[in-house]
């Protein structure tokens, strides 16, 4: 009976791994660069978050009512150079310098 329990456990583990692997494989079918609709950040959106949110793909922001929206827009200019690839530019810095 112990052998059957071990075999059943391995079978269940194998099925779970197959489901997870299938989920990862299916994510490549849905290209995030093909998404054309608006991605809006709402709630407690602060100036220091806007630059990174824009790099991740957010393209609309609803800043809190007690914050200055023009000051928040200046947050999009906080950094002039980025070295990682992101939604706004898929090339890393070393490929952009050439």
C-alpha cells in the first residue's frame, strides 16, 4: 500500500507540473505588445511611481484629488536613461548605444 501511495503522489505531482508548464506555454500565445487598449492606474498613484508604471505599460493615470496632476506629470521626466528593456522600449541599453 505504501508503494501505491508513493506512485499516486508522483502521478499527481507530474500532472501538476504538466498543468503549470502548459500555463507558461500558453502565455506566449498572448503577446502583450499586441494589446492596444488603455491600461489605467487609479487609486493612490504617486509621482515617484509614474515613471516605472509607464515603463511597465500603463498609459493613463488617475492621481489622487489632493495631489497636483501637473507635478505628477513631471515625474515622468525624473530619469533620462534606462538600462532595462521594458514595454516602452524592448531594447536594453547596450543595444541602444550602438
